[in-house]
C-alpha cells in the first residue's frame, strides 16, 4: 500500500486566528488609551511623556503582533504570550485592588488567548516550520 501524505494546512488554524483577533483588539484598545495618556501629558495634565511614549510603542507592538498572528505568521506568538502574562498580572492587581470589575474581564481575555495559543491545533501548526513531527 502506498503511504498517503497529509497536506500541510495552508494557513493558521482557527484557534490562532481567533487569538490574533483578540490580541489585535486588545492592542488597539491599549494603543488608544496610551495615545490619550500622551495627549493628557502634552496638555499639562497628569502624566509623563516618556511613559506615555513607551506605552504607545508597547501597545502598538501588541496590536501588530495580533495582526501578524491573524495572517499566519508564527513568530508573534512569543510577543503575545509575554504580553498576556504581563496583562494577567495587571488583571490580578486590579482584581485584588479597587477595580475588580475591570480585572475579571481582563483576566478572562488573557487566559482565553493563552489557552488558544497553547491548544493542540496551535502547537501542531507551530511545529511545522521546525519539522518537529515524530519520526516513524
């Protein structure tokens, strides 16, 4: 009998695309908030220019990492995992502090994204560029 080869998937699995959408929305919201912080700093209200600029750059990088996941690139997964870890710590701080109504949804979103990125279809897709399939 001839061996049948399974064709490699053309694009990322659905779980990676959903994670990409969630991360892009997360990054877009954070970018808008960081720009508003920068505007507040320039108008003389509370804030610091340096922190605002850093937050704009970080939030924009998360947004672009989400877009790259959505189109099928595998490298932004590391950026996204680090960002979700940091956001989960922020959500925990909100939950145990004075803003539990903001901390709980943020924690749910971050854990959902991490679960999507470490699901079996995502791991199989990530293994393809490295040819990590088990040898027979």
